């Protein structure tokens, strides 16, 4: 069970995590007695991703949110962000290639944790009233992630 969880987290790509999630949910549906141990392994792999600074805890993604001219928010590389209070504002056209590259990099970096969170949310909804051990594991994961708030990107 350790390798079933550790291998997708070691590769840590969206496709590897998606394949891992399919495997984990299949094992849980076939052997409900393994749910707690499977979730404990997922919990320890999540903690390792915090310790190793991967995904949403990675330091390679240094982006700030800036309002765009269109709708919503746009990811701008932190290194190229100049505070308008300290530097003059230049109204030049934006470079779409740079924005697309930064968005794709952020999506690739953040989507593995997003997929795991979606799976955990579905497990939480399924076990909310009948499995207190699973609830404690999810609570531990949430609390440990909240303590690592300085590393969140």
C-alpha cells in the first residue's frame, strides 16, 4: 500500500496523481477495511510533499495575483512584478506568451494537490458520519497544511 501511494506522489504529475487516485478509490471500494490505512498513507505522502516543498508548497512558483483588464485575476511572475508605488507605471502591451507560460507552469504545479483535495473531499462526504478515524486523518492533514501556510503558493 505504501508504494501504491508513494509512487504517484514521487512522480507528482497530474496524470500520475490521477492514475493513483483511480487505483486508491478502486482499492477502497473493493476492500473497505483498507480505507483507513490507505488514507493514512495518503496523509503521510501529503506531509512529505510539504516537507519536500512540492506542488502548492513549492518555492519555485513565485506569483502574485494582479487584477487584469478583463475579468478575474491573472498570475504575474513575482520577479517581474514592480510595485507601482515604488516604480513608474509603464502602459505597454502585455506579452501573451509569458502569461500563458506562467499559467501553464502554475497549473501543472498546482493540479496534483487539487486532484488529491477533490478525492479527499469526496471521501470526507462519504465518511462524515460513520468513520471517526478517517475524520481524524483528514483533520490532521488540514491542520498540518494550515501550519505550513508560509510555504503555500
